[in-house]
């Protein structure tokens, strides 16, 4: 369930808050193939189920950057900032992929709003995110994302 804030002042009050966890989403072969087509990355470990079954992970795995790209739709389940004119991704401070996401796995985001700082015309937030794999011992991704919200 999303935390809803109205405006930058309410957003600032959330600094240091846990944002909770998103719903689980399944990473299907179709999603992996679509990402491969969009990026031109057709490495067999992602798109050849038969060959990948005999590979090091026993199944096709999602691209690391596919997993990373799912941060935004998962994040929008955690925090809804209303009363602003513009929302932009500003960058990443750190990204690691501790465990591959096998096709058919379900992932979710757990987030914490670690910083909110003023920037000209708005605020910049830092979110520490962990993309978990259901039943997995290690997360799929650990990252710090930066976003800006303008009044």
C-alpha cells in the first residue's frame, strides 16, 4: 500500500522512514525477451531457455538492468508524491546484483527514504532499495536511487 504525501513539505517529513514493501511481480520469459528486444542484449543466458537450462543457473535469468528497471514501477507502489509538477530520476549512487533472477521468480521492492534535501525548485530524495526474490537467500539487487521532485 502506497504512502501518499501532498507536496514537498510532507515529503521532507518522511526522511529516514521505511517505505515498506511492494507487491510481488513475476519475471516471465516474455518480459525478459521484450527487454532483450528493446536493448539488443540477446545473450543466451537470458533468451534461450533450452541452453540456459544446461547453464550455470539451470534456467534463463533476467538481465540485471531489467531487474533494475523494475525499480520505478515497484517504487510507485511505495510512495506517491502528489502536489508537485515534475518527478524525475536523477541517478544512482550504488547498484549491486547479488543474485540472479531466474525466469518465473517473483520479486518485490523494500525501500527506505534515507535523505531528502533541497535543490533549486524542489527536493532530491535518496531511497535505499532492496529488490528481493521470493524465497531467495540473497536479494536480486541492492541500490540507492536518487529522484527529484519539483514544486
